[in-house]
């Protein structure tokens, strides 16, 4: 369904550097969909491409009429609701990008992704190193992943673990499809609340996700929840803080290496076998706690 991907940073530039459908006067039926947030800036960026229609949450400052943005709503349920307002049929199960259990089975490798876009969601490298060392000590093959900008971080984690020779560092070396394939075939993914965690949810890959500024009730997995372990050191109902802050979030800072290794042990335990031809039971769609 995607014809092209246009890399873009920030919302400051208008008009958006886009010359394809939606930016051409003779391109009928062009539709813009704002998946960034509630606007107004993201709405305005898309409106500047001159689409025939914009699907987005309502925002008077952008002059757009749409469904109400509900504070505290789980992100998955929020965007499914947006799709339904324009006649689509959408639910959490539609997040899947493949079967929960690959036909060829899962590999034994554990993917550890220590980075995140913002400092608020970057758990300290020394603690990541302890988790990596514990996984290797249990005989688990560990693969480190990250962007090109996170190669230094991954190198630091690998060296500090003291088991560097037993760890593969693929940071900065994987395309997005290759990263998705690696996660889809993994025995486990360990990360903070960042994009790769949602890739694991989409492929049914067991995961351990460390939450900090944003509670799992807003961003945690809603399908196959028996496969996913969240680490969250706040009380249920705690409001979210700035996920893009420039310092480590205090809730994430309270997460210890022992917390994460225990969560990994729990996630790696064999799950009860399911009947032939069936997939594991999905927990009803409700926010994680």
C-alpha cells in the first residue's frame, strides 16, 4: 500500500518537500492522513500538500473538523477509532504483520535494542551491559541493534558487558526490512518503549519492554499479552510525562538490571502448548497495567 517513503525531520518546514500525489493539481482523489498526533502543526504540514481530503483528529487551530482527541486513550485504540470514523473496520488484531508463530519456528537469538530517540527513554548503558551479560551467561545468543547514531552506545554496552566476543553488534548495519526480519524470528526482544517494541508486537515476538515517561496503559501491547512483559515502576493511573524530554525519566531510572533480567526469565519460560492449527489466546483488548 506504500508507493514511496519520504524521510522528513520535524514539522518546521512548509511546504513539505513533497512533489508526488497530493502535491500535484492534477492528482484527483488524494487523501492525507495525520498519524502524528492531534495537530495543529502536523495538520498544517499535510494541508500544505493540498490534498482533496484530510483524515485527522479535530483541531480548530488548523481549521479541521474531525473526531475528538481523548486524553489517556491507548494509542492503538485511538488510531483504530480514527479509522472507524471514516468507515474503516479496524481493531488491535489488525496490528499483525505475520503469524504469531513463524512456520519455521523462532530462532534462539535475543535482540537487545538499548537506544531510543529521546534521552527520557534511554536506560543507562551500564545496566544494559549487565542484562546482556546475564543473558549470555544463560547460553542465550545476543544481538545488539540500533541506528547508525546508536553505534557508539551499542559498542559501549558490548564492551561493558565483559562478554563482547559472545555478542553480535548489528547497529547501523540493518535496513528497516532486515531489522523487522531479525525481530520477527527472535526468541525475545528487550528494549525500552520505542519503535522496535511495536515491531515485536506486530510479529508476536515475545518481548520485555521498559516503560518510563509513558505508561503501558497508553503504549503497551494489546494483543498476545501473554507473550509480553512490561517493566513499569509507577502506580496505575499515573499521568504520562514528556516522552521526548532531554533527561532520563525518573520512573525508568528506578528500573534495575535485576528487574529486567527477572522479566527476561519470565518471558523466556516455555508457554503452554496450543492445539494444532491454533494460535495462542489473545487477551481481550484493554490497556496493559
